[in-house]
C-alpha cells in the first residue's frame, strides 16, 4: 500500500510512525523547507502518551519535557480555587507532559527516519490539489520557494494532515464557511523563569472578561541555574477579529499587559513574567464548524485539517495524535484502504465534533467562569461557600470524558 501524507506536523508524523512500526512505509510531504522544532508549549495527556509509547518515542519526550504535577485554578486576585493532580499523580498509567512542540515533534521525526529512511520525507512540497479514480490518487505539488510545479505523485491513499489552511480540505469542501471567531483574542509566549508552586503546575488564572492567563513550564533547568522555560497564553474577550489566523504573527505586550498589572502574588509576579518575554505571538481564538464528512474515496483528513478547534483543554495536539493512531491501526488492518478510511472517520469524526462543540460551551476552564459569575468578580472569603469541591471535580471530570481521557476509559483501553 502506497500512502502519501501531506503535512509532517504532529498528526502527520504520528500516523507515519504508526504505519512504519506496523510495516507500511509512507511518504511524507511538507511545504516547509525543513522540518524544524518550531512552536511553543503543548500538553501531552495520558491517552496521547500511550500512542507515543506504542511508537517508541515516549522516553525521549520525557527527557525533554516537564512531568505535570497538577492543574491549579486561581481567580485574578490570586486566590486559590481548585487543584487536581495530573497524569500518574492522578492514577493514570502514564504521566502528563508539558512540552515544547518541537520537543514532541522531533522525536517522532527521528523515529520515522530511523524506520523509513530520510528519503521518505519530502520538504519544500506545497500541495496544490489532487485527483482520484477507482485505482488511486494523483497528488499535485509546487515548489514552496519558487512556486514551480513539481512532479505529481501517485498513491493508493492520500491523508491530509496539512493543518488549518488545508488545501485538501478546501477541495473536499469548496463551499465551507469562514472560521468561527469566539470573541476572544490570544497572545502567547515563553520565558525563562524560576520555578513557581511545585515547579510542575499547569495554572489557569482569572477569566476572559478581565483577562485570563494559562501558564506552565515546558523545559527544566534551561540555563544551568535551575530556571525553567515557562509557556504562557493570555486570553481576553475582544469583540473585533484583531489578528489573522497565523500562528507566527507577532503581537505587542501593550495590547494586554494592563489586564495583569495588579497580579503580584507571593508565588508569582505575573506582569514581570510577561514583560520578560522576548517574542510574543498573537492569534484569534477561532475554530471551524464540524464537517459533514472527512473522507472521499481514497482521501481523508486528520488533525487540524479535519477538526480545527479552540486551543483549550490540551486538545489540539492530542486529538491529532489520536487521529493518527486510529487511522494507522485501520490502515494496517484493512485489505482495502477505502474501508479503513471509512472506519477511521466513523470513530473519530463524532468524537472530535463533541470536543469542538464542548470547547465552545463548557471547556475545562469553565471552573473559572463559574467562580467569576458567582462572586461577581470579587474576592471571596471561603471558596467552599462559592462552589463545592464536588461540583468543581464534576466540572473537570465531565470534560475529560468528552475529550476521551478520563481515567476509567484509559484503564480499559490501551494503544495498539
């Protein structure tokens, strides 16, 4: 079976490794001139970690990342709302890892090259479309640097892992609407900083109306003095669609720092941390309405090409990883790739649709909204008088079930 994967990011490389471990050596095409360790922080949740374990890269990822100790919630006055353990500390078989995207991607790239050979990775190839017939698919490429046509490629099955601007998605759904803006603008960055709290906390702080901050360390001892690389994301309600949907658009601290000026806590000086960041990126919180189908004959979508979603609940990378695992297993076990693609979509499209819609209505940080609303955005005397520990736990656990990483499910389902 000749498999072509367009897009060598997290989802595409997961699928390539899954297939290679099982004996199918795919060709991976990417528009970038080189597959470099770009990006900022992501979280590898235990269900996605099982996939990394199955393809043989979890040990290298663990060495590069921070094992998350707990998720911790505060209001904007620095008052503690709720904490829950993460990963192995919560009883999962594997840890939760907070990791730089490059430190997640590079081990998979190295593993694929080890299994398949570097000649199976084709960079500088921008996909411009495809044609298919009963016997296969012809994929067309242009040179990324010159825009000159490159030789077309014939394959048995085409997998679109080419992200939020997927050309293949657009060809399958030419009349699709525009991205759906949430009304929230985001700024992101990473900064070298001394450890705070346990040195392994994912912190969610404040709320969208007045300024929300998510921060967590993604590398340990980056300078030989014990300091960490800390990833942060600012989210603020912004009526107008300010930024382009471009992960590399530079932002300005002046656009949001005012919301955080008063956040000087005994465990963290928030404005000082934000001001210490050298490069800030800006991105609107957008997604796409779920598609009615992903698969057409021998072509299907995975990752952001299939289901762009809000970057909430550590789901972007993790859902792409699960896509790659499920599709890989289907292709490895099928006599006809078309049957595999249909089986994959039947499992994953309903699951990711639930995540997309839940992220719009009741994301994991709904805890912060509940406290914000119930207190009228004022300090509280006792959190138990605002909301019970049981209700807080239920809000968190309900999201885990929808996103597919509740502990009970993972205890009975391993990665194959």
